[in-house]
């Protein structure tokens, strides 16, 4: 008789954190070390650290309290913390490791794509009107809305974002970061001005929403949405960044607070609770829609604006949430959750695969021990 099927199952999980450059390796590990379970080993690496011919990766890890660099085998899963539009190396890693082994396949979202597929969902009522930029459309929508934003399709942190406002006099005021105009022109001269500003980059036109202000300061509502230990979308943090006076770019914030504290200024307790629940529901729906379009994701943030009628607007989604902003909020438990959730989700994915392997193994053993016998006549 044969010896049967023997299947060796791994008890330890090797997680590779993919970062942009070598300087980010130690920084990433410092954030995530201590938040993983005991059977998870972390190391950080860059795209250039992958030795494809040797099936090895040069990685940095911490051992015995010291930082050490050594060759690792390919990890069980990869946690992508790079901010790129297209990432051939990540796709190559997934081909090597297997499906659903690279977490956060896309982190740099295309704003126009995001708008187009969210518009076809239940979230359409929460989206400001958004269009592909052309000089003709810009003039048309300036006349319609009086104020619009020009945003790079692949922009972040408010860089290269311009606010355009059509005055009653017919002048167009162009501003960056603040409401004070940096350039003034006529509608006739506008195409030439915008051409110099955009410099060949792809832009969108977005309807400007008149948001609530807090003592001449604008605030947003950022909802950090992550998968939890059960692989389900959950809410890790809801915060508000408050700008400097007369500034519209919340990435250049003066202070940051839990959103519930900001809302105390405007709404009674019952309405605050309803608004927060709406933020959570919309954010989870947005995360599911984006993942359905882009593939396996584990975290993103949804930025909302609140207008004078207390209506929520989705301003944009971020595929690589900036987590250092939470260091300014005194909430140790919340901070731990922000960094532990991605690792818990990775463990969940591997646990699911392990259960599938065990089930398959049990099925194969059963078939071997109980072969099908055909009756001969």
C-alpha cells in the first residue's frame, strides 16, 4: 500500500512590505512592527531589491533589537505601500506568488475613472459634477457654476490644483491653495493661462461645492476605511482637517480633530450620530465599488465635504492613505488599529487559503482511501 498523501502546512507567515525607496524601509517597519501576530515575520523591500533569477529578495528586518539586511525567499503575501499609477513589478510578483497575494494592487487612483464608475452606483447623489478638461468645457462650466476646480487626474495632496472663480465683472480669478487669486484674466485669455498651468498633464473639471466654514476655515471629513481581521470593510478613523484661514486645500491643515468634535459646533447629538453613520455607510460602499473595479484592496480613505445644508459630498478617494496625520490625535488605541488592520487582513487571506488547502487535502486522502470500484459484468 502507498504511504498516502502528506501535506506540510506552514505555521509562520512571511510578509513583505513593498516601499518606494531604501530610506522608507526602516520607516515602514517601525510603523508596523509590534502590530503583527507572533507567527508573522515582517521585512521591507523595494522594487530593485527583487532578485528575479534567484527567487530571492534583499530585505530589511529587525532581529534581536538590531536592523539587519539579508536575502529572503519570496514572501507569502506582499503589502504594497508604493504610490504609483502602474506597477509592473507588483503584477510580476503576483504572478509569482499567486492570485490575491498582493495587497493594495493599485494605490494611485485615476480621479476621472473613480468618478465614472461611482456615478453608475448608488453613490451618484454624493458626487460633485466632474468632467474631462477641455478649454471649451471649462468656459461653459465656469458660466454655469461660477466656481470650479481644476485637478490633475493623478494628483495628490492638493498639488497643481487650481480654483477658478468667475466674477460678476467677467474676470476670472485663479487661485492655488488659498482663496486669494494668484492670477486674473478674462474668459478670452483663459485657455492660454490654463495651458501654461497644466503643461500637458491630464486634468478634470470639478464643480466647486460651497462648504461649511469654521471661523474662516474650511474642514473636511476623512474616513479611513480598512479591511479587518475577517476581511470585511470597516471604519478605522473619522477625522477632520481644518485649514488655515482663507485656505481651501485641507492637505495644508492647521489642525486635525475627531470629526465628532467639529460637528458639535453645528449639529445636535442625534443629527451628528446620523451623519457619522452616513459617512461610514457611504465609505464602505465606495470601497467595495473601487475594489470591484481595481482588484484586491485593503485600505483607502474617502474625503468628504459638508455643505451649508449639511449634505455630504465625496470630494475624492485616496488609495494610499496618509497615516502620519493620525499622530496628531491623542488616541493610542485608534493608531494601533490603523497599523494592525492591514496585517490582520493579510493573515485572514492566508488563513482562508490554508483552509482551502486542508479541505482539498482531506478530499484527496478520502478518494485515495476509498477508490471508486466499477462492477464488472
